[in-house]
C-alpha cells in the first residue's frame, strides 16, 4: 500500500491555488501548470512525445487538455488503463470568504472566525477535512492520478501494461475537453497499439442521505437530457382574457405535471434516478405589453439509467398531452364560472391538446414548404450564430420559434425537443469480457483496501452526477442517439457531438473519487483519509489487477 497522503495533499493544494473556473480563462493556466509539472519528471524528459498539451476542438474558448502515458517495462503488453479527471471548477461568487476560496490553509484559519453550520464546524475542528473551491470537485482526484502517474514513471518495471492519464477541461459546462480528448486517444491507440481495457474517473462522491456512513464507488454513470418545450397560446388583450389562452398558463400546468413527478424516475438494477425538475420557465415576450404572450419556453433536467432519449421523448409527449388537457379543462371551468358571475355569454372553446416533437414539426414543414423553408431556416440559424450571447438552450428555442411561423395551423401547441448536450448513460454490468474483468478488479481492490479504512466502501451501479464518464462509453443504440440529433434544433450549427467517436473508444468506466461535502457550495470540503489514502490505493489495486496477465 502506498503511503501517499502528504504528497497527494500537497499536489491538491497546489492545484486548488490555481484559479481554473470554467469558461473564464484559468483552464488554460492550469493545463499549462500540469503540463509543466509532468514534463519535469525524468521519464517524460526522456520521452517527450509521451505528454500532449491538446487544444480543444470546435471551442469558442482557448483551453487545453493534458494527456500523458507511461509504458510498462515489466512485460510488454498493449493493455492500457485510462485515468481521467477534470481540471476546471465552478465559480467562487458564493463564498463569503472569497479572497481565501483558493487557499485551503488560509481559508481554514478564516473559517474559525465564522459562524458556521454545526456540521461544517465539526468537520473543521476535526482536522480531517480540507476546505476550498475545487478541493473536492475534483482537484484532489486529479492529484491522486498525478501521484500514480509519477510513481509509475519512476517504476515502469512494475507495469505489465500501460497507464494513460487524461486531464480534461470544461467538464463543468459543455465537455469540450473530453470530447476533444477522444481524438487524441484514438491517435495514440493507433500509433502505439494501445488496447484500452478500462477507464477510472476520480470525480467526487458524497453521502446519499443524512448520516450515510458509506463511501461509494460507482460502476457506470447516470445519463442526463434537457427536454425542452416551446408552448404557443392564442394572444389576447388581458381585458378580454378568455378570448385567448396564455401560454404561461399551459406552461404552469406542464411544470406541475413534470417537475418532481416520481413516475418519471428511471429505475434500473435496483437504483432509481431523481425525478425531473424545471431549470427554466419563461415566456418569450421581448417587452412589456398588455397582450398575453405568444409563446413560452420551459426546460427540465432529466436523469436516466436505462431509458433511451427516444423513450424519454415518447414519455414526455404523453405527460405534455396530459398537462395540456388539464389546462384546457381548467380554462373552460374558469371561463364558465366567470361567465355566470359576469352575465356575459361564454363562447365555445375550440382548442384541443396538440403535442409534437421538433422532428415531427420540422418534417411536416419540410414536406409542405420544401426548399423555401429549409433555406430560410439555414439562413436564420447562420444569423442567429452571430448572437454570441445566446447559449445552446436559447438558440434552440429561437429556432423553434422561427419554424413555428411557417405552421399553417397556429392553434395552441406544445413542441418537445432537446436543447443542450446529452450526457449518455453508461452501464457496466459484466455483459462482456472487458466489463467483467473491470468488475472483478474492482471487487478485488475493495477487498484489499477495506481492512485499512473504518467506513464501508460500497459499489453502486450509476454515478449520480453529470460527469465526463458519459463520453468514453456508449450504451445507447443508433436509434437512441438519432432521437437526440433529429430533435435538437441547434444540431450541426450551435451544437454537435460526434457520438460515434465515443463508440469508437467505448471503454468500461468506473469512478473512484474523493469523499466530502458541499461540492459547488462555499463550504466545499473533502475528507483527507479516504481522498488522500484510500482513493490512490484503490485505484492502484484496480490498475494492477487489470493489466496483470494472471
């Protein structure tokens, strides 16, 4: 077992002190610092081509990944284990002690003077926790991988195969880092004859509930979609509100139908996702008027374990139809009540629930209008691309809004689509030889390390947070992926992912990462014992088991 706590802690602090907030320029700085550090190791001074500073592809930001590998000399073998971890962090605006957010030692001293929540105070006084932005998510994980890379660069004779590290940027936003790294991983595989047998991520793990004593290792990861809804109503003056229908009224029923709905939790292998929750709800009125809005826009976070993107669309069409039906029923009831109270006659409500996917609407419009429609939409998207302040989600909404203008039937409707990155779900269940060997290696590693650590080390099937694990393996078939591309209005312009490049690598992936609390919050902290001792040793045990020829 490695006695590595102090070295991994020193590396962690060194990394935390480098500001690397996603999309703010620091990712370039930290990648250069890591590249310089690895380049100082004698092995890489002798093998300068074994470390790569790779700029991301198709990215509006200038930022870089760092890849490096050690070839084992104990016995020549193509077997290669990938260690992966992200260098970027979320911001520090939430920190009361913002000036100390990137200095763990100074922050710990300053926190002693603060009025802290009891659990935070207990952890601080215990001396067993390290505080700071990125200390948990996930620079201590990167530090663990750096330690192992350095060790094997000094002892390649202990490796029967090869060790590859990938330190990627932009995990906290759009995953440009890992998606770009796939190109380099393929090149290195072709150039050096590597056989990628497994990937080990080192993202953070946390308690699953208050008082949870377990420390978790995850096999595979949850998937994430961003189902989005463009909702049209029938515009009217607010003084004659029942002569039209407000799309915000329909949107409110839609949110009530979908948010926190347990029937939209996806169970697989005894584990269940959290239900979807609304991340945005707005109308698309540019300024104040006394008219009701023409359209509204809602999107939801949606986690999956086994459902495909197509299945999710099918499910949400049903939910949207239910919400639309409920909204119209309530509208009619309220209208009748108002009519009786006011003495004014009630007109017939002619609207019916209407829900289409973007692909269905787009196909209909293409069939109806042909080249006039497709050329117009291509031109519109090009013009929209000039608006650099539009993110992928609002870009998609504007495309749907423009396409809707071509619909001959302008009666109220809901259009369902995807407006952002799909992070694919990954199952590692032992369905093939590679997966089974990884599961066996993990089981052996836990058995070896558990006696040295007092808390239970438990393996589960799905990492519960979004991570770059989603982009090294693909469990979806082509139909599932096609549902993403054909129903994303920004696909090929504002947004594109080469999912086949993921399938080309397609390596089973697990997560062995630092343990702690409050990632993405001001009291972010990691437990030293598990993060600095257990994580590197567990990871090492898996590596050795995987690439040995026993």
